């Protein structure tokens, strides 16, 4: 119901919205929860396990009960706290975890079965038969219990991630935070002020007490405007600082446009990473309930929330209200609601010596509320005196206060434990819990408004002064300064179920049972009862639960300790944390200069690291990739093919000592290489295994260019840096990547020189450009580089031009190749060509093989040292029994040889210990007319000519194979020369 | 004789404008990596002064003698841009041509630092990155060089990633512009 004359909502702006399909009206400034309460709706959700009817417990971010799904279809946002969701016109919301409806939830039979569903019930009940857990019990339990569900459709909303930087981060814009930001801002520091609420002010919006002679909300608005006018202050409302991390970094979650029907082009949410020199934590305190029988009825809420709903939004869950507390603060609720014209029928205070501070209301000192009545909404409470006499009082709303817990969660994110204060009966932040962060105000135990204002101002000033700003303490406005008197009461003893954790349905009895079953550590109790889990992370129940546990185990609260508060403070959607990373946003795309033409030629592109490369170039009439691949292989073997090889890493090394340096990096010798020549090299990791291979060309006496494989380009660059810094600091050379600077194309096949001679400004011949030669060339007046190297095994070249001419050169090369009976070839053909030739790639040099394994032992020069040489000689790394690189062909000449298959002896058992090796690469060789594979086989080099069984359990293949030399085509290399 | 034509990797992608920011390409001209040999930094700087009128930049710095600029780009490495490097410098330093290897973009407008704050984990506001300063950092997952020039923030990135770079910056520009509309 609405309370006349109360609240700061704009009653001139009426907003229509729906809840479970029914239409309601609220006002601008309402939250969904306040609008529903204003419309007379108290029942907003069902509990997780027992499906108990629930209404809002709080008016803020700690809300355990009022979780709803907002929005429709793919844009539906489950588990939205109705207490945080700002109302907008047309907002559509539905309740969760009920069937068929919120009012009539058939799954509330769970509540009747409560005796069997107590703490740890699923550990005990569903033990056997064992196989039933995964297939039967767990799915059934999952369906019966839970919160909201995702739509299952791709999320169409835009999200954002961002970084921010400041001198002083102020977390929370209540009285302490506003003063901290003013003090630091006036000193000249760069300040960021975040508040999770849409409006600044914190408790000042929820109280009647004046600040500086004005209503707290008005004073807040004036300070907010003053801060907005400062250029060095950045205000971030709707932004929850969710985590404190190392080195002054903080995570924050901003609800940018969740309060609008249409976000337009703006992101709906943003996940911030804020780097702050200093931080002032002004997160305030969270009120805690007192547990009593059926204290979860809709209409029972925290006393401060009840008061806040009246002051800020002008709503209450009903006209007849009662208040139950163990402290003076609760009296304000009774006082304010009576002043607002509601019927306050009881102020119940558990302290027998309490004085009535609420004025003319029925006062029950030394009494407790022992039970709430009314299933779908509170209808009455039972008040019990010290003498055990009970009376039943009809009410529609009850405010409960068990005191206040400082919201110190962030101070525990780096591992610090909070400190128990006997005086406040609450945990306080440990000093220096987060380096550079200072708690101020209620979170530091300063519970009156005046002390918050003063503490915040001092903390803001100190933070700025710490950073060298000349900071003055701003004037502290006049405000309420009542001492917060309290006598502990966690739970009202009695029969029935008294709720501690509303979100996870944990009762006082559950915690006691955990203790009885010796789950006496607070961490064990948490896991056994599930107290403190789910979206609210037990903000309203943690302290109560551990106090009950302390009682039950005969320890005091500091001995019992708290569970560990971890980030995030409140839920952060994965969509916000992963903003921009959907689909192709996941990783950058690297495109070669021939990309657009390859795509235009119909080539399907495949990923190679971040690069995209063409897999084949289909021609008319080719219905399968194999047809295109076979044709491209034949083109290269018979005429000439063109392939973009720009993705290979290219590192230019310059200086007098490059040769000596390469001798350290490569297993074989490079210092003897003459200018104008290229050499193949193998490099090892320090542990003696093969890291990468490739060719290095000596362009001039002191200028070299190394090529790496596409996959290992970054790793090799890092490796070179390491070798230079750790092993060759005295050598004079410098190197830098030129991968992106050159577009490079393979021109391969018997007609390759013929093609080039039609293209180069000056023709070449075999004498001037023999196999493994390199040198500068001119193409249409553009200076390029030519290398006579071959991965295909044919007479072949690689030609490089500056990247801006890449597309143009590719076009010219392909056109000329086609005129000579050839054309472009892709990764599939490239792979077949190299398998036919027995060349290795990272399919073979996969990180676990040695030079010995791939038959390159003789490439480790005995005459010099190199990285990895010593460890490559370890016993076990050079044994004949090791799997060695071999070629394989099917005895029947046609069965495919799947990669990943394992090799076994021709006869005998097939078990893990009779495994002789595995297949690494495979393809159909059109040159030989049969499938070929490369693989590793124990003692393989001695087994050429033998028969082994290839077995692929995954694809159900078994093929008898002949073991061969890895080189199947042109073993003497005659085609490379001439 | 074949005629090769030069092409840019951003052909149809640029310029982009959204809200108060504009993203465009610019031509850095010839670009040479200068990497002084052991103990030759000072000698290189002197040789550069003599040949080009600018020195070798300290970490995070840019030296300039229009139309030439020299950008610090990493440990013992700087890029000379805007004209060819004097071959005589090769006595003091390794010289490697980097032209074509990098795309050069410029982000203009007051909210440019706000836009890049969506992608770059370093403070780029004028107080933190004034004119004449440069840094190496990440833009999303891409390694970049960012420099403040009078016209705006200049971004150098690998040529092959130009598409992703433009796409990601343009996305961030649209989100920031979308926020501005919210007020």
C-alpha cells in the first residue's frame, strides 16, 4: 500500500508494469519491489528448497527472497533482485521457482516433506543405488529446487568491459562516502565515487533524521551536485564494487541501462577494472534479522527496510505494523511509521530494561516475537513475555532488527579475517586488510550519522594527503548522534522452524544438526547446510548462523570465526565479464594479404593459430574437398602451384654475431653459411626436445632472416630473446619480427622457374639461383626477396614483397600459374605434399619428441654446443626402443589411415602395454594413388618393410599397414634440383 | 612487365565516426626499426642528431624533427617514421624496414581516451599520457603502440589484425556514444 504524503517517488509520473502477467502501476523512482508493495503485493517469490512463499526482506542489494526474471524471450534476465531493479514503463517481470503459479505452487509439497529434507539430506538419502545419483536423483532434485533459469537463447544485449584509473576510489555514497569524496576531491585528487544504488545517499534516503538542518536526501543531493561540478571527480551510480584485488585493483559492476525499457546503443551492463592508488570503503552496514518460528512470512522484513520503504518510496506491506528488535535503532521504525499515520500495534524489545524511544505506541519490553502466522502473507504475530505468556496480535507487516553487521566483505578479499567487537556485537574490518584501502563510517563500526560524516571526511582527507595532496578536513554538518545500544539476540527459542538463510532455506535447527553431526567448523557447517550460498551469499544470515553454531558447540563467536568472503560482493553476469568475447570477438583474426581473393575464389578458410588460411580452392565440377585437393597436388607435381606462406614467422636478425648466435640456437651450424644461401635448421628446447624447425637465409654478411612455423612464431621470438639475454649477452646482434612486413608466396612445381621468369624484372637460372639460394629480386619495380626452398619436394621458390603489394602479386602469380596448367593450392594440398615428402610439422614435433625420434639425430652437431644438446643426450632419449618417425601405407592399398590411431604388432593382444606407437598425419596421395600416413613406431627405423596393425577404437578402424621410410616421393631429392 | 598495385588492409573499413570520436587511417610513411648495438645508444643518438636532427628516444618517449618522428617501441628499440633512415646509422644500430608491417590509426575527439578505456588496460587520459609520450600495451588481445599526437591518439598495430582492430575500436566508440545519449 502507498502511504499518503511519504516517499520521494515522483507521483506525477505513473509507470505501468507487469508481474506474472498482471498489470500494475508504480511511480518514477520506484524499484520493482517498492512498486509491488505499493500495489499491495507482498508475495514475490518462492524459496529454493521448500518453495515457501516469500516477500522482500530488505530494500537493497542483500535481498535473498524477491528474485524475479525481468524482460522477455532472449532478453530475460533471471535472478534479478526486485529491490534493485528500477521501475520503467512497460517492465515485464515474472516470479521464479514455482509451478504452476506463485500463489499455488504444487512443489510446495517439499515443505510438507521438510522432516526428510533437512541439512545434508541428499548426502544421506540418495546414496544407493550408486548409478541412480547422476541419472535419477540429481536431475529430479535439480528440477524441484532452484532459482531462475536462463532463456537458452543467444543473448542479444550489448555488454561492455572497461578500465578506469584514479587516485582515490570511494566505495559507497552514503554519508561517509560523500564526505570522503568531498575531502579528497577538494584536495585535488582524481576521485571515483561508486555506489550500487541508482541514487546516492545510502541510509540518508531511508531515515527521517536531518543533516545540516535539512532532510538527509536534500543534503545528499546538494553534495552530489557539488561533486558533479568538480572536474577531478567521477561519479558512478548503479556501480557495485564487487572485488578487491592485488595492487589496488578493484572490480566493479555497473548496471548501465538495466533501468531502461530500451538501452538504445548503450551497453546494458559494464564490468570495470579500476586501478586506484588509495581506496576508502564506505559500504555501510547490513541489518540482520532475529530468527523465530516462521519468520519468513511475506510481510516480515528488516526494521530498517520497513522504515526505508516508507521514507524513500512511501510504501508499506500493510496498515497494521509491529516492530521487533533488540536495539534502540528498531524503535525509530515504530516512531516513523506511527508518525506516517500507520497503525503501530506493538513495539517488541527483547531487552527487559529498554526505554521506549518511539513515542505513543504499545511497548513490550522484555518480550519477543515467537511466531508469525499467515501462509502467503503475514496475518498475525505471537508475542511472548519472559513469563512465557503469549498473546496473538493481528498485523500485516513486521519489522525485525537484530542489530547491524558492517558490510566489510571487500576487506576480506585478500585473505584477511575480520575482528569481533564485543561492544558492537559485530565483526569489524581488520586494519590494513587490503593495502591502500581504509574503511570509514558504519563499515568501520561508526554507526551514528555524525560519526559516519566525520569518519568519512577524515578518511578522504587522509587518502589524499597520503598521495601528497594538501588536504583540509571539510566542515562536518550537524546530524543525529545517538549511541547504538543493543543486547544480543540471535534466535527466539521454541518449537518449529526458525529461518536463518532465507535464500537457501536453512533454519536454526539445521545449523544445530550440523553441529550435532560434528560439522562444527563454520566452513563445514556452511557446506553441510548450504547456508550462505547462492546469489545473496548469506549477507543477512552469515553472522546469525555462526552465532547459533558457536552456541551449539560451546565456543564464542571469535573462536568460531566467519566463512571466507570472496569476490564478487554481489552477482556479476558472465556476459559482463566476457563482454565482447562472443563469437569472433573471442580472439583477433589475422588475415593475409591474399585473404579477400582466396574467399572470392570460394576457398573455405581454416584457422591456423589466429591466422585464417585457405584449405582448398574448389573449381567447377569438384564436388568434394578431396577432388580439389587431389587436383592441387597434381598441379604442383606436374606444373606449378601458388600458396600464401606469409603466416610463417619471419624474424630478421642483424649484426656481426648473428652466425654465432644461430649456432647456439640451432642444433646444426649456421656460422658457415654463405651470404645468398639458405639452410634448414632444427631448434631444441632447453630440455632437449624439438621446439621448432624452419629455414634461415643469410641475405647479406650481417643480415639474416629466420622463418618459423606459423604456430610457433611467438614462441620462437620469445625463445630468441631468452637465449640472447641468458646465454649470449656478449654477442652483438639485434632482431625484430618482420612477419607482417612481407607478403610471401610459395611458387612450387616443375614450371615454377618458367613462371617466375615471366614475372621478375630480371630472369634467373639454375646456376645463378640453385637449390637453397636466396637473393634480392625486382618485381615490376618493387624490391622483393626470393628464396629457392621447397616444402613440397618440387623445384620451388618463395617470393616475398612488401605487404602492400601482396594482394596484387598473389593475383598475378595465380593468373600466370593457371596459364601454365597450375593454380593456387591450399592447406589440404600443402599437407598431402609434405606427407608424401616425409616432412614434419607440429603434428610430429608436438613437444614430446626428440631429434633422435624424427631421425635428425645427426643434425645435432657434435662440434659445438647448442641449447638443449646436453639434455637431449640423457639416457632414455636416444634409445632404439623409442617411437621413431616412420611412413605407413595400407596393405590393401586403399583403407584410410586415421590420424590419432594407435599401432600394434601384426599378431597378439591389443592392450595399452602392447601399444607400439601412433599416427600423427594422414592423407590420400594422388601421386602414388594410395593413402599415406606418418607416425611414430617403437624401434620404427629398423622395422621398414614389416607389417603392423593400425587400430582406431574411436572410429572403429583396423588396418594392416606396411612400415616404410617417411619419404614416399622422390627420396633422393632429384626433383628439387636442376 | 607486371604492375603491382599497393593496397591497404582497411580499404572499406575506415573512416568510422560515432558520437564525439572519429577513427581514421594515416600514412606513417617509411618506417624503420632502430636497435642500437651493445653500448652504442649514445653514439646512435648523436648520429641521428647529425643525420636527422632528432635523438634516440628514452623509454616511453617520442622525439621529433618534422616530418620525422622516432617512437620508442620496446627494450632497445625505436621506430623512425616519416622518412627513410640514413644508411650511415647502421654502424651504430641494426636497421630493419618495418614499413607495411603496421597499420596506423588515429582516434580523434575528446572521448577518445574513454573509448580506448574499453580495450586498453592503461590510463590514456592526457594527464597520464601527454603529448610526446608513447607506450606499448594491449588493445583487447592485440599488441599495439599508442602515442598522443596533437590530432588525437595514434595506434600502431599488426597489419594482419587491422580488421579486428577497427571492428573492436568502432564497437567501443558506438557503446560510448550510446552511453552519452543516456546522459
